[in-house]
C-alpha cells in the first residue's frame, strides 16, 4: 500500500502563484512526498484575506503543515487570534474555510451528515466535515474539547495518514480531497479532568500555542482592528496587562485582545475610554459585584478616574 497515495495528486494553490519554493535538503522520497513551503503565498495574492498580524512563525508553520497534509491543533486563551489566523491562512492558501464551534451537544453525526426525510423520500445530506473533505477545504473545529467524545471516531482516520472520513450511515468512505486540512483549537486554561484532549487524539496533530501578543504588537492590532488612535490602543493594552496580572489566578478568563478591540471601537463612537473599558472589558470578566469593584480600582489606577 502506498502510504502517501495522495502525494502524486497535484494540489492546486490558486493563491500560491508566484510562490518561491526553495529546495529542501535531500530526504528519502517516502518521507518527503512533496516539497515543503518555505515561502508563503504573499497576502496580496489572495482576495484580501482578513488581516492577521503574526506573533511569530505561525503563518509559515500553518502553510507548512498544510503542504505536508498534517492536521493542526491550535492552543491558546480565548480571543487571542486563533480564529483570525485560520481565516487569514485559508484565504492565503486559497482554500474554502468551514468552521464549526464545539458545544456539549455536538456529536459525530452533526459533522458527518444524516439522512433527511422529505416528501416521503430519504436523502443523505453531508454535514460540514463531509463537505470540507469532499471540497478540499480547511475544516476548523473551534473549542474541540467542548464537543461530545464520539467525534474522535470521525476525526482520527482523518488526522492520520489515511485521510479518510467514514460515513457509516451512508455506507461511504471518503478520501480527503487534496488541500483538505483539519484544524482544531482549544483553550488549555479551561481544561479540567474530564475535558482534556485524549493523548491518542493529541498525538495525531502538529500543535501550536498562541498567547496574547506582546504589548507593542497588541497595540498595533487594537489600532488597526478598530481605527482608534495610538494613545487609546496603548492605554487599553496597559489596562489589559494590569488585568492579566491581577486576574490570571482568580478568573476563568482575562482581558483578551478581542475585548480590547471592542472597547477601542466604542471609543470611536464617542464613548470615553473609561466607560468603553468598563462595558466592553470589565463587565465581560465577571458578574460578581466585589470582583467588579476590584477590577474598577485597577481601571482607575491605569486609565485615571
Ligand atoms: P480566538 O479564536 O483565539 O478566540 P479571534 O481570532 O476570534 O480569537 O480574535 C478575536 C479578535 O481579536 C479578532 O476578531 C481580531 O479583531 C483580534 N485579533 C486577535 N489577534 C489578532 C492578530 N494577530 N491580528 C489581527 N487581529 C487580531
């Protein structure tokens, strides 16, 4: 059996025209089914991908995992840019993107598909994962640990060399089209004993951890995402830094880049910085009046009353 039977099939990277491919150090042919991507398709080649300011080499790594037909696990706190990275890279790689958010009722059949009865007829309707596998899309399952455990049955054969999706109820075994990529994300901070990823799942994925960006980068992100001034962005980032120091032990969530962008957008509508931070950041972090009072003290100290 040819372990890399997809390797001979050409992968169309419409967005990758003009790509610089540098040659790799020689490797046994079996271990190197196709050249790795050393240069990314320039963002300008795709139809304006959603903006993403990288924290490190994550864009290149994403493209390399895609070219090597490896699935990717993105770890990181909520609101730190995981989804935006996937949206950005899907556009740069010229692949359709299908996103599903994990929740405690999400099971295998929601991903693979089901028979629907319409007008006395029964017909099979592909679920989002089956569609992505057929189309060679990037399939992004956000917050995977929230989903039901039976989804691993469909994810495992897709995540290893088989790259297959069994549609048992439909009696079909789908081979993933070239270009298909499985991307999962979760927030390790939320994990408790029952909700971790099983080692057998984790070991099938290339894993990448994103944290909150450095203060300089985060200020640039807040400014470019909201159109606020550099001063407003810098002040919000200072607030986030102080809150992260304070809340990391006490709260399940802390001030994310997403919340800062929301606060910055409100200042663009005429709200004062203090009020915008209160409604967009503080109120999102806790419902408890005592905790909110403590957070308010931090806000006053950082932004002034
Ligand atoms: P996550 O998926 O990690 O919960 P998102 O990707 O949805 O977070 O990010 C939330 C928001 O924060 C995005 O919509 C975007 O406005 C902003 N953001 C975070 N990181 C970046 C980044 N590196 N570049 C551009 N925008 C970012």
